[in-house]
């Protein structure tokens, strides 16, 4: 085990030339990031999750009810033991042959059985109230952490000059405010890693799971190598778009369509400018060129840039989906207001309400959030549309 640990923590991989782990041990004069600090994220993630539960129940839910957000879920299918057994044990989407067999067995017409399965699938969809509460929690957290980040960064020299991220590296003392910023962000993403299995199931579950893993890896890696200054810039840049996204979701759930449309357009502009403009010109430029000029070459530098480039690939993917959705919505004469599908991956048919009474557009939602987005970002359309 000692040999494995020595290989893993090889100083020639993690640190610049002539720097050792002993040089970065905390002393009475200066505190530096330590790998064991990352363990703090797990109890903090649990605390954040519990705060979320209390927030959604005692703050978000009363707000939603006060705003007349629909509390009831989709219409429930009538109880039927045979169909329920098929639904839970065999398939949620029976083919034509199975439908005909069930029709003969139950003496129902095929259309009625199809309607039952559609209602049963819709029954598993989360209610608008639940989605509103989740979005309000994320909106509140992103607003808080972004505000904290801006207040912290405006006092730092590296906000205005990214070369200051590498001035004196790696002997940059860990400030208490920066340590708090990092631990809260890391704990939040760990809480999302756990809660994504019980949150509203979205179509981009796989992409968002990848995003959360990437976020946790990047935060942990940059903390261990004391690349925290540039890390704070990445935090702030990503959180701003998520605030607007969650606000757009809430407006849509409240049926404030014009406000939701406006917020979605604002989100699209902020996301594309920040993720496709500022991020590569500001973040990737300093990690790819200014860092190399200041410190030379060492393996951890390339790992950092590979992770940041993977994140940029996700940005490009989500930006494409945002633009595509906005274009389709404009062509249809309406605006869909979200970036990640709130429609469950198992549900691809219309709601049980008649089409003539179905709403003209629904939110389809994030990064990461994330949505996040960041979180993941986007689709919209009618109730019967699969994204």
C-alpha cells in the first residue's frame, strides 16, 4: 500500500519542478490546501442535502402554493392488477401483439389499454409543485454562492489579471474565504451526485451525471495542486447562467409565460457568452498559455487542461441544444423556456388531457446546473413531443 500511495502521489506528476509536498505543508505562518481537507465535503454535502429538504418543505412549497403552482400530479390510471403486473415486471411500452393479448384477456379494446399505459406512465411524472421546489432550491443556492463569489473575487488581483493566478505558485497561502468557497462548491456537487437518483428524472441524466463527476474531479484536482485561484474564476463564471435558468423554470411553472420567455432568452445569451466566449478566452487561455509561461511543463498541467477542455465540449453541446430549441420555438411562434427535459425518459406520449385542452408549451429542463447546468440544457415543445 505504501508503494501504491508513493506512486500515486508522485511529486513529479502533481507539482512543478523542484517543488515537494513537504514545501506545501501548512505551518503557523501559512496554510496550504491539504488532500485530507477534501473529506470535509462529505459531511457538508449531507448538511446541504438536509438544508435542501427543509428549504423545499418549509419555504419553497408554501411559496409555490401561494403562487398557485399546480400541486396535483397527472391523472392516475384506474387500478388493474393484470396491467399493473405487466407495467412493473415486463414493459411500460407494450407492443401491438401484447396489446391484442391483453385486450382479449381483459375484454378491453386496444385503445383503452393504450390509454391506461399512457396514464400509468404519466403517473410517475413528478408534479409541477415538486419541480418548482427543486428549481427554487437551486436558484437560491446559485444566487447565494454567486453573490459570495463576486464579493470575494472583486477584492482579489486575479479577477482583473489572470496572470496573478500563477504569481508565487505553488506557494500561495489558502485564505479562509477561498477555502470556504471551495468546500461549499465541492459539497454542493457531491450532494447533487447523491440526490440525482431521487431528483426529477430528466432526459440528459447521463450527461448530467458525467458533468457532476467532472465537476467533482476538477474541484478536487485543483484544490490538491493549489490551483484554487483559477478555480474560483471557473465557479463564478458557471454559476451566473444557472441563476437565470432556474428563474426561467420557476416562471414557467407559475405560468408566467412572457416572463419565462424573457428569462430564457437572457439565459441563452448569458450561457453562450460566458461558456463559449469568456470561458475559452479567459480561463482556457490562462491555463493553456499563461500557466505554461509562468511555471513550465509538468503532467498535472496537462491533466487540468484536458478536464477543462472536456467541460468546454459539454458547453458546446448544450449551446447547440439551446440554439436549436430557441430556433424551433421561434418557428412555431412560441418560446420554450428551459434547458433540460423535465419529461421522463420513459414518457414519450401526450398527457392524458385532451389535446384541445393541452397547454401550448411546457418547460423542458438544468448546468450544472447546471445545469446545473450546470448543469444540462435544453428542450421544449408541446405536451406530446418527445425530446
